[in-house]
């Protein structure tokens, strides 16, 4: 049990000031996926299953670069805590250039070279594979903008500004829904219209946030031209976070692979359930975003005791938020399941999965908060090692579902076990002092 720390209301206000806008910004991505799932789901079960496979690959390509947001938040926040505003923005600009370079490379490789091969790796049925390749190739066109969006968001979070990303995210989400409806049903573009609409909406969001960061950099006299040492330093600092992220994405890919092997109905139900899980995960991650910004700033200013206090408070917020999220996920399932599919068998399977997912939400809440704290502290190496340990132990859990023909519900129990393993490794680190390193640069 996490003890309720004695803190002032001012600390809660600081957490909420960052977490509430971050919540609305974070949920914009799963809301886009939820909108895609609802729109594509009524085209047919093969299209919905295809979205599950292609969406997993696309999220993996983008997800491995989440360090562009997380690492930048930590680095910028530390410099803000140390009083170096100009240096913070200079480091942020380096992150933007790195995002652009990576984005172009991933768009070419993912969209042109690897799309058919990556889809075939899941061994879907031929009709599902055709739809999935179409969706993935079109969606890859938006990867550069997605990565720029990540990096710019990280800069603003480090500057303790989560409101601007929120405004841009809400606008992009509304545009995504309108574009998808028009392209899928108005122009009858089927699943290709959904991919195109989302890519356009995310591109507009990326351009908007980059403009905000560039304007701030000009105001403070930070350099805008690409700086090779700075870009390389940002890339090197992000390597441990890439490893940490790869372990998470590998766990998700493995779950999707197992679900695919269980049949089209299981895969379709898994796709919707995982989209809903992602929605709640990023909602819980709002507190983790506050943790990144506040931890980085406090350690940059040399305040170890304040870091400890705010960490315990955010852990409590994470636990409570997880309980509330789990209750909502299960309590409202009868209302929202019909939005995604009219197939009775998929609905029945989905309801069973959601009960398991709801039970694991309190664990998820604490995991995401502690993850944010250690990212904010720049403790990427430990997160990488802990991620590998959890992943290695999770593999036999997931594969045992196939070995013993456990079904997709058993798969979700195994995935919950992966989150429990992550919780144990993160709690072990939090109780020690090795991550409490102060100064503008770790």
C-alpha cells in the first residue's frame, strides 16, 4: 500500500496544472485511434482486424521514438530548474532536428520497404493483409510530422507548458474525425481514407507546435540551425529510452501476434480492447508527464527532498486514477462496445477482455507515474535494464497462451503480469537514492 504523503495543496495544484492539460493532449492519440476503430469497424470485421495489425506496427515505429518527447522534457526541465532558459530552448531545437531526420528515414523504410513484410509477419488472412498494407503505407507519410510533434511537445513540457499541446491536440482530434468521416464515407475511400485523414490531422498538429517552439527560440536568442554535436548528444541520451520503449512495444507486438494466431474474431476484439487500454494508459500517463517536468526541474534546482515528496504524492494520484479508470472501463462497457462492432461474437469476447483489463488498471496507474519520475530524473539506463528483465519474463507467459490454447482472455491476464513485473522493478528503484542526481545536466 502506498502511504498518503502529507503535502500542501500548492503541490497538488502544481501537479494538476501540468497533468490536466497533459491529459487532454495525451488522449488525443488514442481518441484518434478510437475514432478510426469506430469508423473502420462498421466497414467490416476484416478492416477492423487490419487496423489492429497496421496500427500496432505504426505505433511501434513512432513509439520507439517517444524519447524525443520524454528525453527532451527531462533535459529542458533540468535547465529550467537551473535557470538556463536559453540553453533549454537550444537543446529543444536539437531535438526537433533529430525528430525530422528520424521521421523521414522511418517514413521511407516503413512505408516503402517494410510494409508488406511487416504485415506478413503477423500471418493474417489475405483480405486482412491487403487492407493492413494499404493503411500502413498511407499512414507512414505522416511519420515525420508525428515525430516533430513528439519533440515539440517535449520541449513545451520541459518549459512547464502543457496547455499549448492540449489546444493543438484537441484541434487535431476534431479535424481527424471530420476528415475520416468525409474520406471514408463521403469519398468512399474505405480504410485508405481513415489512414489519410489521420495523417493529415497529425501533420497539421506537428507544424503548429514546431512553430510555437521556433518562435520561443527566436525570442530568447537560441540557435535554429542544425548543430551536429547537439543532435548527436540528443540521440545518444535517447538510446536507453529507446531500449526501454522497445521492450514495451515488443510486449505489445507479442500480444498482437498471439491474438492474430487465435483467429480473426480474437484479433478484432483484441484491437478494440487494446485501443481502449491505450486510451486509459495515456490518461494515467498525464500524471507521469507532470512527474517528468517536476522531477527534472526539482533535480535541476538541487532539491532532493522536494523530489522525494512530490514523487510519493504522484504515486498516490496514480493509484487513485487507476482505480477510477478501471471502474469506468468495466462499468460503461455495455454503452460503448456497440460503437465499435456489430458482430455478436466480437462483442462477447471484448466484454470478457475488458473485465481483465479493468482489474489491472490500479497497477498501471502507479507504473506510469514511476516511469515518469525516473524519466524526469534522466535514469534511462535503469529503465532500459528493468524493461529487458520484465520482457524476458513476460515472453513465456504470453506464449503459454498458445501452448495451452488459453484464448485471448488468458492473453490479457499474461499482459497484466507484464505490467506487474514492471511495477516491481520500478518500486525497487524508487526506494533507493541512485536516481537522485542534481544539476542542469545529468
